[in-house]
C-alpha cells in the first residue's frame, strides 16, 4: 500500500516514476499471491465482515474471505487480462496501421474508414452488447477489450509510418531493390518502438479500466474468482457497514492507473502534466492546420500532443515537406489525422 | 456550407445504417437466445423454445429477419420488449428523461467547470492553484467512475449522512425540488468528474499556447483589459481543441451513464442497458444502440459544424 501511496505523491511532483520501479511493482503484484500464504477463496463463516486486524490486514468480506488476498489475486486477474488485451490491441493496431501506410490508395482509404467507424461507437457499449451475445470468460474478455482498443494505435502507427516513408533511407532501400513489405518490416517497424511503448501504456490503462468496469457491471470475470472490478460489486452493498471492502480494490485501481498515466509521461494525463517542459508555444497557424474533419478522433492523436510524441523533426510543417516526398501525398499534419 | 452539411448528414446516415445492421446480426448470432431467457432454465425444452421462436419470427433466415426489421423500423415499429411485453421504443423512451436530465446537466457542469478550471490554471501557470488543479484533475482521471461513486457514497452518505445514496427521490412521497436536487447531486458529480478533469487539462494546454500568441500581445498592447484578454481573445484562439474534446465527451457520457446509473440506482437508459444485457432483451438493446449511435453521430456532426463556424479556414473534404 505504501508503494501505491508513493505513486499518488509522484503525481504531484514533476518527474515520472522510473519504469523499472513500475515493472517491479507489477511483477510483485502478479507474483506475490503465489508466494504468500493467502487464500482468496477460503470461506470462514466465523470471521464475517471483520474490520482490518493483524490476522486480516484489510479485513474480511461477507463470506469471511481475506480482502488482502482477494485484492492481490484480483490484481493478477485485472492486470493479466489488461496486459493480454493490450498486447492484442497494439499488435492489431500496428498491423492495420502498417498495412494502411504501406498499401496506400484504396487499401489505406478502406482501412482508415474502418478505424473511423470503429472509433465512433463507444467501446464500453460495444463490449456490453457483445457480452449479451456471449457471456464472456477471461479469453473472450481479452478478445473484446483488445478488439475495441486497436484503433488509436493504428492511427498513430500509420501517421508515423507515412512520415518515415518519405525519409531518404527508405528511398535508398528502395533503390537497392527492397520491396515495400521488407522496408516496412525491417526498416520502419524498429523506429516505432517508442511510439508503441507509449501507445501500449495508454492501452494498458484503458484495458484495466475496461475490465474493471465490465466486471463491476457483472458481465466480466464472475465471482468468486476475484478481480478489482468484481470485488467492488459486493462492496457497494456493504458500504455503510464495511467500508474497507470498497476502499482496498478502489485504491488499488486508482493507484495503478495513476502510475500508468505518469509512466514516461505516456498517458494523456502524464503528458499534459508535463506540458510545461516541452511546451514551447505551438504556432497558431500550425494548430489550425489540423481540425478539418477531425471529428471525434481520439484526443491523443490531436495537435495538443503530437509535438511531444515524436522526435523534433521539421516535417510536421507543410512548409518543410521534403521535396522528394511522393507526389499526391498530403501534408503530414493532415495525414496523421487520418481524416 | 450547405453542401458540407449535406455530405456530413449523408455520412451520418450511412454510419448509423451500418451500425444497425451490425448490431442486429451480432445479437441474432447469440447462443441460447431470447427463448432460453423467456422460459428460464427449469421450463426450457426444445419444443417450447421452437414455438416461441416461431412466434417471434426467429426461425426465419437472417437476411429475411433483417429485411423485416428494417421495414418495421421505417414504419416506426421497433419490435416489442421480450421482457416487458411492451413496445421496445416505449420502454426506452420512458427512461429517456432521467438520462437526459442527468447527462445533460453533467455535460453542462463538466463544460463550465472544466473550461473555467483550465483557463484559471493556464492564467496562473506554475502557481499553486495550477499545480493543485492539475493534480486534482489527474487524480480524477485515474479514478474509475464506479469507484468514485462508491467513494462519494462512503464519505457523503455513510459517514457524513449529508446526501442520499441512491434513487431519483424519496420513496413513496412527493418530492420537493430541493429533495430532488439532493438526490441528483452525487450522480451528477460522479458523471461529470472525469469529463471535467480531461476538459480542464486540455483547456489548460490550449490556453497556455493561446496566451503566448502574437494576437494576445497585440490585444494587450492595444489596451484590452486582462479579463477580456483571457476570456474573449485567448479563449477564442483555444476554442477548437476544447470543442473537440467536449464533443468527444458528449458521446462518452453514454458510457458514463451505464456505470453511474448502476451505482446510484438512477432509473435511466444506462441502467436499462445493463439490465437488458443480462436479460438478453434484444429489441430493447437494438433501440438503445440506435439511440447511442444517433448520439455519437450527432456529436460528431456538431463538432464538425462548430469547427467550421469557429474557424472559417477549416475546409470540408
């Protein structure tokens, strides 16, 4: 708990927590339940709804189960599903974004319309509707959360790829006879590491939130197996008599999401809180190059973030477009928006 | 402008049509299906299920079902709720006022609060107010709304006993306006919090940029008063990203209402959705997704039109 509170403290400061520390915390949360003598499913009817004590650090629930054990094992469920869904979303998004950038023309148009359409519908709503069709277990949940989260990654990857495609080394590779696919896979994908790391962090926060919300609404992982979301289902009924039931999983969720947001200024929150650092004023002209048809795109693709997302290359400005850029390509500001 | 509007409207109609077809097909592919839910596990036999499916027309081929449904849709006939045995449209519309009240007020509150906080923070950049506002916003963003709602109930209802924890109003008696407001406060705050927070952060970032702009320096040199400088000149420069985020939020109030209405037992569309998913009440779910799609498409349209209006240089593609 102390480590988590430290996380909240970091939010007020300006330095993001070290990734190593967060990784350690995550592995700790995932491994701890296997090492500790905790029994998240053990019912003890002599110890129902007990407040925190030496025996049960976070108290017990309505069936006398240890809350600490359930929160720790719940972390495994929530974070595990979150990580798997993130992996799926980022992989799919990278594939679609790469295909759109490399394919160009009709392929690009079709794929990006698909992205727009998928972005238009509120994802939680979509997941719930699917939950009505097939009652989800962990596998289905990973699939649903992953399949509703790939779009923003696809947009980011496509935008960055199109920028990279205009660079001289791509031209060199092409002159040496490399195919488009080979260029994409061997020369461009490695450049996306930083972008994908950021996209992954944003997705992880989203996936954790989505899993918790769905499980809370009763359509995710079913009790007695604990996740942070479904621990809160029961907690609400006992909020007047046993508040510790609600506090533990809730604080765990908030602290985790905060850490993810802070991590490497990755999340929108983290980046905005550090906006002062790289925040040389965006030229007005530049900002207004954007909004045409921008619609309800993900906010993280917006002009607000872009300058801090990628290395400070001048190609963002239409004026600085390299003259060997392929004919027919629009300015990169317009491209990144994928409108 | 008219051509632009026409194209956008056509796009919106297309999106909505695709959505309806997709949702329809997805729901029809369900294992189990409504017959199972209607009968319940103990009365379920294949013969009874077949009879119900015949009655509801569920045994026909999918394209025929879709065709019939679209025909009925065009006549304003949206099928009847499997659970309530009443027209699905009526089931949804009677829940509409509660959701519109909560969602509409929450949208206005988050817009006003978020923009005001963002502007305030940007003006006092790097001061204590700014730091506190930003930290508060980030904390709110990292708090899932269901947990925020439960936390508020815990503090304000359970410990301090200031506000009621659930429902529209006191049970079994006519509520005064004040009573109703008391019941509204917690769900309202829970629903607006994260939207206000994100809006505040984006507004702040946009305003920090806007305040550095040459136009502001010029206005200042020409003697514009500070208040007018910030709220008129700088806010106009920052308006486009703010409108985008606000429009995005408008669409996502639907998601918020799913959770908030469940936590606070608010009898609106969100609660109905969750219950209908559990009951597999497909006609109701179809009407709700139609409604959700319409809201999303409308919000999109609104943002695009506002962009055009705010900045004439924005050209429709």
